C-alpha cells in the first residue's frame, strides 16, 4: 500500500490544507544511502507490501486489516447485508446527471453546465441592439471553447434557452488559471516503482499511524458514546463517508499527478464556477467599448432574462443529490440529526456550506447555554416562595399606601397589589443572574474561539486556504452610471483604463447624502421609541384604567402597558425593516462603489447599524434610562408635560424581560412565517410575469423547471446571517435579564436550519458555487457584540436589577428583614402636585421607591444608603468588567486558533505531497537522460529515526540546528563501504513543486 493511499485512508475524518512547506527537510538530507530493511516505494501498492502495512499499523486490528485488503483507487466498494452495493460519494455527486436525460445535450452525452434564457415577447430583448449583443456574446463564448446548444421557443411561451457545456480542454485551461486545488491520484494509479526509498518509514513515523492501545473501560465508554452518536449521525448508507484525498494546485504540466479521467474529477460545482468566470468576462460588443462585458450587465439591460446552473434533478424523483438532500437534510423530521456538510458544500458551494456549518456550530454551542439558563430559571422558580422581599410584600397589611403613578386619574394604591409582580420579578432578578451573566460572557468568548478552531478544520477539509483571489472587475451598475464620464484612469492591476469618479461632483455628494440619510433613519428609529414611551405615559393615566375592574389593569398597569407597547414596537420594527432594506441598497448604489465586495461590505454595515438601532433601542431605554431620572413626588421631571414612567418597587428588570421575550420570540416567529411563504410568492410572481396569469409553463425538462424558480441573489445569505446575528445579540447583550433567551434561540435554530435548507432546495435556482475562507465581516460583528455584552450585562446587574441594593443591605444587617421598607421613602400628600380626583384615601402620608430623607415641606435629600449603593454599584461594574475581561483573555489564550493535531496534520500532508512530487519529478527528469553508472537516491531513511523535537528542528530550525542534526545522523549511520559510496550522476534532487 502506498504512503499516499494509506495516508488518505487513515485521514478520512481529517482535514486538508492548501499550505505547502517546500523543502522542509531538504537541507537535512544527505547524499549517502543507508540500507533499508523495507524495500518499498512510498507510492507502491504491490501485494507483497500489504502485510508490512498491516502489521505496522495496529497489530492486525480489524480496521487495519480491511484497509490493507483494499485494492484500487477511489472509494472502496461497500455492500449492504443483502449484498447490494452502497453508493459512494462520487456516484451521489454525479448521480443526477447520470439519471436525468434533461441534464445533457440532445446527444445524451455532454452535460448542461449552464443555461442562458431570453424572452422573445419582451421588447427590451428583441431590439436589433439586443440581438447583436447576444450574437457577439455567444460567438465569443464559442470562440473560448464553450459548446452551445439552442432550444427554439416553440411550446415554451417565447422562452429561448441556450445550453452551455464545458469541454475538458477548457476545464484544464481554467482550472490552471483559477489555481483550483484538485484531488491527487490514489495509490494504485500512481507510477509503481520498486526502488529503495524510506519516505514510507518517515511518513509512518510522522503520521503516527500505529493505533494507541486503550483500556477496556475506555473502550466500553467509547462504544456507548458511539452507539448514542450513531442515532443522530447521518445515515452512512445514504451519505457515504467522504474519503479524504490529498490535493494540490492543478497544473497541466503536472497533470500526471491528478486523476483527470475520473468521472467526478471536475464536479458540476467546478464546471459551473468555470462557466460563471467566463460569462463574467466575455464582451458583447465590437472592439472599442472596454466595459461592454459580463452576463450581469446583459441581464440588467434585459438582453437576457436569466443565467443559472441546473439543479441535478427533481425533488420527488430519487437518483439525484437534490432529492437526497431534500428528504434527508431539509426534512424537519431530521432536525435532530447532523448535517451532511460535505454534500451540502459539493452541491451549493463553499459559501453556503460554510453558512450551514456556522449555523450548526452556533446551534450546538447553544445547548450548554440553554441548559445552564434553564437550570437557573428552575432554581429561581423553586425558591420564589423563600424570597424574603417578595414574601414581605405579599404578607403586608394594606397599611402601606403608595403614591399615585400619574396625575389626577391615578389613585393611591396598596403595595400588596404588586405581590404577583414581585414574585415574577424574582424569577429574573436573583443571585443566579450574576452567575449566568458571567457564564454567558465566557460562553461568548469560547464560542468565537472554538469557531475559529472549527473553521480552521473546515478550511483545511474543504481546501479553502490559498486559493486564487482574482481581481474583481467593476460592477455593471457602476459602469452604467459612469457611462457619460469621459475622464479615465489606469488600473495598475488589470491594465484597463477605467472611468474616474469625479470627486466633487459625484463622490462627495453621494457620500454626504448616504451619511445624512442613515443618520436620519437612526433618528427615525429613536423617534419611534420615543413615541412608544409617550404611549406608555399616556396609557397609565387613561380613563380605561380608572374604571376598569380588571385586577391586572387596575393594580398592575406597568405590566399591561409594557406588553402592549412591546407589541406595537414589534410592528414598527418589521415596518422599518423593509424601509431600511430598500433605502440602504439605494444609498449604497449612489456611493459608486466599484466592486461587488465593496458594495456588499458597505451595504452590510448600513443595514446592520439600522437594524441594531431598530431592534435594540427600546430595550436599551428600559434597561438603562427608564425610571432613572424621574424625580420624586413634588418635583417630578416632566417630559412634554407628562410624568415619566416609573419602575415598580422591584425595579425595571421585569419590564425588560417582557420586552426581550416579546421582541425576540415574536421576531423569530414572524421571520419563520415570512421565510416559508416569501419564496413561494416570488416564484409564483415570476411565472405570472413571464408567461401570463392564465397559462402555466409545464415541462419535464430540468432547465425549464429551474427557470420558474427565484434567482438566487448576490447577497442571498445576507438576511440569513443578519437574522442570526441579531438573535446572537439578544442571547448575549441582554441575557442577564432573560436567562431563557438561549433556549428559545436553540429551538428556533433547530427548525431554522431545515427551513433554510428547504428554501434553498425548493424555491431558488441553484446558485453558482463561491469559495470563501470564512464568514467574513460577520465574525468581526460577533466579536464586537461579545465585547459589548460584557459591558451591558455588568450595568444591567448593577443599575437595573436589585442585586446590589439587596447585597449591601444583607451585608450590613445580616439578612433581608425589613429590606422593602428600607427601599421606600414617605411623602406628605398635602403638598402633592395634582392629587387624585375624588380620592377616598384619608391618610396624610404615601410611600414611593427611592432612598430619600425628609427634611421639611418639599425638601428632600438623598440618604446615606443612596450613596453607599451608588458606590457599590460602581465598584461592582469595575470588578465585573475586569474579572470577565481577564477571564476572556485567558480563554482566548488557552484555546489556540488551530489545534495541535491539525497543525501536525498539515505538516504531515505537506511532507507526503512534497515527497511524492519530488519523486515523480525526479523520476521523469531522469527518464530523459542517458544514465551512466549506478543511480542512487537521497538518504530518506534516517528521517524515520528523528524524534518529534528533531523533526521540528528539521522543519523549522535554522542552519545551526540543521548542522547539529546532520552530525547526529552521521554518527548514527553504519560505517561506509571501503569501496566508497556510489556517485549519483543525476546530482541532488530537484526542488519540489
């Protein structure tokens, strides 16, 4: 068995890398040959070598025996108990094309890799200019090697389809241009050689192929765990485990390294990506217009109606990956199973695959947060009747009369009326609040650090690092707006003369307008919050609250107004969402951003800023401003003539929890409904717009079915990420006030993954695969939210909850006896402004929340308790922020961005690939020479004897380290033959590619 084949078999669960370490060992390798006891070429797969591999791995274990008995390349052929073969990864990827005739040209052989559509009944598409642009564009496509096949519009309601196929020669050319990483050949397909070589020994040592013996107890634990995990893993018969294959950057000169004859070497995703690359750059006019190019511009001027790759089959017909993903991944009944991410990536591309990988990882990370939050809530519910302040309020006689909460129409009321409210408040405001806030701060740090590790694994597995990021061309909309600009400037990268945006006439006005409108929209969101606040103020004094006998409204007006105001605020939030989306796109278009990446980043920043204010403004108001500067009886600080809202005697944390619950849960519920219905409505509208209301386009052809679907937009993942990032804000920024937020987020996300999958498979055309290395700007937003959450939770605990006042009182008095009385101040009702009309209360004093000392008349001063509590609150914020910040720093230091195992794996794979390329290059160079005398090979054998630290020195050490290693190796070698070593006429090996 070869090193490469064996290495790939043992790394089927491992990840891949794009990063090579050229010549990491060449400075250490000498020219002498040490006799090897194993005469085995590293890439040989001869029968006599199987036993060696089998014995050397793990002493004849069942797994290694099966691995040693595999013969041939690609996936080993598995069978079910009934003897029927199990499909492998390649057969699933290519299954749709093999089973659906409408995915090929009329000859039934050439695959349809892309489709262009234009409408004969559309005026913009039938002008002489449009015909000429299509003729030139398609002629240029054919000149570039693409093969086209046209379908006449007969029976298709005026729809003209142009089918595109990419021949192998074009695939070779553009795979090299795009520097795609392609899988290398397996062991049995590589050149066989019986020459002495010790790369195998080194690779076996470095890779640590030998199994580690474990105790019976560990084996039993692992068996139990595997049995449990098997219930939620994807079915290996439906989604065979993807065999890990080493990859290298494709080159036609080194094509012997790659299995280009394999059916799934150039997958549909790669083929459609290459076609998209060509379509984006082909001109559609005669020479003279440097910017008349690209399919996007042809679609924007209606020359074409659509351009898309095809789904690989129908949703209801077995035999395609789309059907398999629809039934096994997008089904809600499979919501508790793992996602087949490798297959999602193969079908939709890396960008969408990485989104689902992130969403799945985020959902899994919510499980511990949900459990801890649920435990804290259960503890709070179990101890609610042992809370002394709540019991004092509920057991008080009606002797404590509270001052009216509004002018004229509000009556004096009994403190006992807030009994239920005080107990509900305790569920969210108790000692577990601090613990959970600290826990979630560490959880947020761990989430980001572990995601970076997981992302590194996915990056390695999917060959995402080091791919070629070609220079983006200008956006068609950008060029269209600058068509009248005569002044040009040279792009030093592309060498093209591009239009220069006039700074004073276009750039500056557009930037100022964008900034001004965004500021205006932010103020509009704040004005909405202000309007809701005024609604709450006026509702407290409304007549409906005076004469209603409903206990909830009469005695708990704050809870009633909070709930109704939150519902109104939620309606405004969704209304502004659509306004913000439209205006943000319009403003970004006015900014004249050259590339699509610049456009997307600017749009993302605008929309997230607006949505942040839209969703969180009312919550920030309740958390940090409500009830803080209201004044006191006799000297209320009024707002537009109204008294400001007051918090209940237990604080505003209950209102904050209600606001969070309504907005978060309501937002998720409405978004789910919209996500389920909107794509179907858009698809229905697309059919009506194209072929009329009374006719339906029914055809079994896949390229016709896909046309009826909704085009996948350039920012198709933006609303999905935005929804999850906003949810992440609710889970972290205000989690101290709502410990059940992670649980609601978990329930939502379990369904969200499957609904998103269903939407992408059923409602959208198949997107062109895109390669990205990470989730982009969203990671920086997540990191910023995590840092903001530490600040907000510290201030919520210190200034919004009653935790600090209770702590100070208990520290001073030893218990919470008479704590409620300590939080109240008395006021003489004879000097009360705007006393209640027709009041039946005959007393002379009423109470109000606050730490005040009465002097005389209307003169009051803050008591000593007030200043003690203020000092304790500030001290808590400082301690909390610093402890959590230090803890998060330790967490980030303790969790490296890349695991040591992955780092070693990268080095091992780089070494194996580098060694093979070295051997193949040398062998082919020697084959063209006249060999004279005996040929020898570099001394690879002594690499196998290196320790781990010695290998690190060989890979990364300086010249002194390497010299020391050479001396060690020289001392360990057997004495040289007196006749002298043979001379290698070929000289030292060439540098690896």
